[in-house]
C-alpha cells in the first residue's frame, strides 16, 4: 500500500506542472476575454438600457391600467365632496403627438449607437488580447534564446578564465566576458519579468490563472494585410458617435416641435362606490350608483411655455455637441490610419533588415564552426589567417541568438502595427474570421 501511495504521489507531481502549463490557443483567449471584459459588459448594459428607453418611448401610445383600493379609517360624517369609492381603475394613453414620434426615432438611433458601441468594445478587447498573446509568444521564444545566450556566455567566461591564467589573453578580455555574461543575465531577467507581466495581463482579461497561460504559436494565424485607400473609413466607434448624434438631433427636433404642436391623450376612470361608512345618500335626490365610469380626450395646446423653450435650446446644444464629437472622432481615426500606414512601411523594412542580419549571423556561425572543426584552411606562411580560438564559437553563438531575438522583436512590432491598422480601418471582423477558421 505504501508503494502504491508513493507511486500515485509521484505521478501526480509529474503531471501537475503539465496540467498547469497547458497551452491555450489564441482563439480561446479572445473568446474568454470578450466574455470576461468589463468594458464589454458595461457596453452590454448600456444596450439593454437603450432598448428599455425605446420601449418606454413607444409605450406612451399603449394604454396603461392603474388599480387602487382603499377604505376610510372612520365613518365619514357630512359631505366631503369626493366619490365614496372602495376601488378605482384608470386607463390613460397618448393618441396623437408628433414630438413623441421623434422621441421614438431618437430612441431607435440610440439603440443602434449602443449596438455599435458594444461591437467597438469587443473589437478593442480582441485587439488587446491578441496583441498581448502574440507578444507573450514572442517573449517566450526570446527567453529561450536568452537562456542559450547566457549558457554561451558562461562557457565564454570559463574559456577566458583559463586563457587568462595561461597568459594567452589579457585580464581585460576576462572582464569583458564577465560583463557580457552579466548583461545577458539582466536581459534574461527583463524578459522573464515581461513574460510574467503579459501572463498577468492575459489573466486579467480572461479570468484564467496566469500560471496556466502558455501560448500556442501554431494557433496564431497570418494577419491579413490591408491597405488604406482614399475612401473614408469608419470604425464601430465612429459609427456609434454618428448614430448618437442622429439620436440627439431627433430629440432636439421633438423638443422643438413640442413648443407649438398640440397633443391628444385618452383617459378613462372606473369607480366602485359604497355608502357603508358614510351618509352621502342624505345629500342627493337619488342614491349614489354602485358603479361609475367616465372617459374623455385631453387636448393640450401649448401657447406660452418657457420651460419647453429652454429645454429645446438645451437639446439643440447637445445635438450640436454630439455632431462635433462624431466629426472629431472621424478626423482622429483618419490621422491614426495615416500614422500607422507610415509606420507600417518602416516596420516592414526593419523586419526585412533584421531577418537579413539573422541570416548573416547564422552563416558566420556556420563558418566559425567549420573552421574550428577543420582548421582555418588558409595554408601556411605570413599571409595565413591565425587559427580560431574556442571563444570565437561562443561569441558567434551569442551574436546569432541576439540577431534571432532582434528579428523576433521586429516581427512582433510589424504584427502589432498590422493589427492596429485593421482596427483603425474597421476590419477587425476579418481577424476574428481568421481566428475561428484557424
């Protein structure tokens, strides 16, 4: 039994890290981020509020029924002037109102604005989660290369220590090797801190434990390449701002019409009367009827109303403000597109340069390894090149890994710019389609 127990504990300890650090795909991260995002939930609540406001504006034409009931606490004495009812019901609804029609249209535009705002929040969360995930994948790969660099630097220090003790190299070469090892150690620590920060950011976005988030490079699809043309581009945020401006304009129009346009309402009242606790019948020629009902149309004609006039002016000012904000949002988006487009061309060239440098470093490493294995191969005599020392291998390895990391950095910056351009052009749906198709 003890042997079986020890075996079970051993299996659990071995499998636990695998379960904790299981790879999570980018699609899963984005889906969880959209469901867990506070901004998305707030936008969803705003959309529900907009639907409620639309229903409220339309229900003004629907009859509402109000029921009330009550009995006097003591026996009434004398004529009080009211109808002695123990139960009453009233019905009221709007029949005709041109301003209300504008309010309904304004509420519909507000629903459209809230819908677009929700879409914009989802797209922003998609951009944030995708960028953080791709950066974490890049940093994780760089961290592996940095550890390889650190191992080469440690071997370089050992080689320089031996050569300095043998009097082959000066002490300054040993100090330089130690400095290189210390700098690479600091770089590795910086990458570890950055990876932990990105994992924590993704944990905050998705609700997953940060220790369980390990990127799966194969789940990252190719980012669609889009180009900005001369046509006007509108993101969901810009479209939402425009619809909000339309809503404000319709509200202002309704308030303006309410100053001089009459409205008609319908009302009806039913009372269940009683004379149990009063002596009302003593004051009438005939007994009070048990049931009474009245109805009518109420026509309100505004002649002089400063409150409505002031409200209309305030609504007009809000409509103007919303229109200007929508135009400003469009201009800012166009500036952002121009900026990203310019940066994208530079980043594309930088990525090409970094890739070429990596290839050159890789070829130089192959050359160094070949010379160390076969000799310099340059013959003898005064023109012959000296035989390479073992430290040349470690220096070439360190340089090759550095160029590899530089290429990764350039590639990430290029991917980040492409995602930002997709967002600015309103094409984040293309990226979502790529994610779910991958």
